[in-house]
C-alpha cells in the first residue's frame, strides 16, 4: 500500500513538474483525467477477472449437467431395453395361453377349472400391472 502511495505521490510530483508552466485549471483537469483513466482501467481489470471467474464456474456447472444428461440417457436406454424384453415375454406368454386354450377347446374335453388349481390362472384375465424385475432374465 505504501508503494502505491509512493508511486502515486512521485507521479503526482512528476505531473506537477510537467505541467508547471500550464494554466492551473488545465493542469488540475489533466491530472484529474489521468486519475480517472487509472481508476477506469482498474475497474475494467476487476470486471474482467470477475467475468473470467464466472466463465470458469459456468463451464464447471455445464460439465456437471452434461454428465447428468449422459447418465440419464444411459438409464433410459437400459429401461427401454428391459421394457422391450418384458413386452416380448408378455406377447409370447399371451400366444402360449391362446394356443393352450385352443388345444383345450379343440379337444372337446370338459375341464373343471375349479378342480385344478394349476389351470385356474389360465382362466383369469391378465392385468397390465408393472412387474418388478431384478434386471436379470433367464430363459
């Protein structure tokens, strides 16, 4: 801080010597303009530093957002794949059920569903509720 005062006072004395022959008003105005320009440069430099810091912060935030988007996209792809597998399994099971019902109906055998608990699930309508899965399918 004292270095600044010393340089400011020495520059002021240099200015005084430079403008000694000038009109007092003009000399004071020129010195004032120089000080104003110096303050303006310092303010501009501080603004530039602040904006540079803000750019760095925003770039970091942007990287985090991009990483979250990529992670979410990967999760969506996995869920979509699992959903497709479950739909295919549901279609296959529905086709099997229809085939078995057709076989039972075409043989003309009277099947007592109430007597056989294994056939009872085949006669109840299938509800379309989501099925929880561990993620591993074994065929």
